[in-house]
C-alpha cells in the first residue's frame, strides 16, 4: 500500500511516498481504507523531532476518515464510514497511508451529513475544543469568551462550539485583515484585527473596558500575555496550543492586580470517558449542521510535503487535508 513516511527527523523534504505492507487488524480492531487524512501543526512538531513518541521511520497523521473494509469488531461492520483519532502518527503509524488499523475506541461512525474530507478535518480540533471549553474553561451560558486565532482549526471549532453552548459573546482575532474579512463572511462578527490594534486594546474596545471572563488560547507566544491582559478581574486563560511560539510573554502585573490565572490544557491527559462525552455533544451538532468544519485546501497524498509547508507557512483559514 502507499504511505507517506519520514525516515529521519528534518525538514519537509523528509516526507517520502513509500510502499509498506498492508496492516492486519487484531481482535476488536477494524481495517480502514482511508479516503482523507488531515494535516496538523502537531505532525510538523513530530517530524522535527520535538514531540518524542515513536522513533522514525514513522508515518505521520493524527486523524482521518475512511471506510471499514475488514472488521473484527461487531460494532463496526464492513462498509461503515468512520473518523479516526488516537495516538496515530505519534505513538504508532499514522493516517497518511491507504490502510489503517484502529480499535473501537479510535474509530467513530461518521455522520451521514458530512463527506469524508470534512470528516477527516473534524476529530482533533472539535474534541480538543469541546473538552477545553467544558473541562478547562468550564464555560457557562452567557459568559463572554476570547478565542484568539480565527482561522486556526481549534479556534474555529471552539468558536462554533462556544456559541452552541450558549456563550453570551465570542471574540476572536487575526493578524491578517483578509482573515478578519473571511471571518466576518462566516458570521464571526467580533474579530480584532491585530494589524491595527493589540488584542487587549481590541477586546477592551469591544467590551467597553470590562474585559472577558475566559480566554481559550490555542496560539501561544505573545498572544498568551495579550489574552491575560484582556481578562476581567478574576478571569482565566486556558492555554492549549503554541503555533505562535512556546515562549510565553506575560506581564506579572495582570496576575497581581486583576487577579487572573493561566491554566494549561491537554486533552490526552483526560480520562477516556471524557472523549465519549465530547463525541456525544459533537456528533448531533455535525449532523444538524450547527458545526461546520472549515477546509482551506486539499492535496493528493503524494504532495504531503507541500501540504505541510502550506499549513505551516501559509497559515490558511481552515484545515489542510490529504486525499487518498
């Protein structure tokens, strides 16, 4: 079968199209013929050797979608369309290959309302966003929340889910005016244009100086400190991502005079039952169209290196997906 693999850590050109033996499902597993697989910033972190996990050679890809072609799991018969998410592309071979084995916990039935490309773009972002909002932020109806980085897959998922959960107001941001305009076209009204003002300035302008109760930060870098400065008294930042950099710049005065707090969040540290609770929220909202994963561009499998470069350097509005 065809697969994309890197044999050593390094730049995008380490991603090579190779032929690998077809995997065989174990008891309780299914064999999935992949239709599409997402490209995520985490895949880039793994390829650069900054995430630990399984040593190369390794097939990247943390999520994807396809159809069960062989089953040793009675709950997932042959012909079932599924979305895959788990430790793929990190602790084991990933989804950037034509055939993947998955356990029942790693394969979730795809809602009939969405196609395979959309399904491939769904699991990681929406699971992370749902659990971060519910467990990390403990978002309550009516609260005002800041979710910087409009265009990023987790931020987009969190914006949609926060509205579905009854947030009183959702504010986002972008450093690019074109993304601000795209967000407005998608119905995201409150977006701070960071080319014109700082995040905290924009938030205070939009909230008449009150600030927000919660900030869900999937960007990192300078944005984390700006999110902290955007809080109302007693507010908190939930930090869960770092495409903007792992070194956070914060002003300690915000802690002392607000007071405010920063909490780290990683969905993979939560117990397995939290994933089931998250899916129970997400799947009906996908089916009825409330949640709409945004795909910026697709690439064929053999262009995986270019797809990853486009995601990291082009910073598109929405997900990048490989089609198989």
